[in-house]
């Protein structure tokens, strides 16, 4: 455990403390140290930085990135923070009400989103530079996530390209090239629109190269 604590940046004098005596960043490090003790090949991270201050988030993300390389681990990273997803992940799966609507290499999906929901998410990322960025406003109301109709597309009623048959069948997830798959009911995808270089819409990435004081 001492070795894992050292890898997670926890000094020995903190190991005897109770949870209420630790900061948020220190608690995050404890959780990481406990996870890597068993030398996992895959580590599942569900919103690991959600409750932390921004400066502490950067430190923890730097730590996770370093541990991934040092211990040859793979991460399944679950997050609503798309900037963090783009920084830490190689591939991304976009989900809507529990169903995958698009998947592929992270830079490809962020630079050229194909599914309308992905486009709306990427366009909503805060940015200081809004030139050339077109916001995609989705109408309608989300369908019930508690008891969804298995015969109806989860995005039906909000999709700007939806058709009548979307109400009677779940879409498949065909490949569209570039290592991507997109949930569509119909094959006539506007490939020119998808492959066209999109304007940058993400905000400045988190400063991984800047080291902040450990918390």
C-alpha cells in the first residue's frame, strides 16, 4: 500500500488520517492508490474529478495520465466534462439515454461530429472564440429514461433529421469510416457534411504542461 500511495503522491504521514482530515484532492489520491494496489489492467473512472476545484482537477488528471503510461493501464472514463474527455481519452462513445449514438477516435468525433446529438454537445462546449461556431438547438422533450419504449429511438422527437420510422424501430450503429460508428435509421448520410473540416469549437485545453501544487 505504501508503494501505491507513493505513486499516487500521498506522503506517509497522511496514511493514518481519517477521511474527514483529508482534502478533496487527497481523498481522490487515496481512491486512486487503493485502485492501483491490485495492479489492474483496466480502471473504471466515473466522474473522478467532478467534486474538485479546477486547479485540483488538473493535478489529478495529470496524475491519471502519468499512471496510465507508467503502469500500462487502460481507462474506461465516464464524464460529462467533454474537455476532460478529449484530453484523457483515445476513443469516445457518446450516449443518449443509455444508448450509444456515436463512437470513434476522440479527435475525429470532436472535430467532425456526425450525429445531431454529438453536434449539439460539441457546440455547447464553452469557448472564448465563437467565430464560425453554429449552436445547434434541439427541440422537443427528452423521452423517459426510466421506462423507455424499446421500439422507439431514444432520440425520437428531438432529432432534426428524424423520420416516421424512428418511432417504430431502434437505429443500428453502422460504420461510416474513420473508425467511427453512428446510430442512424437511414443509410443516406450526408458524408460531405460529416467529413468536412469543422471549425474549432472547444475551449482552450486544460494546461497539462503546467504543474500545480499538490493537494
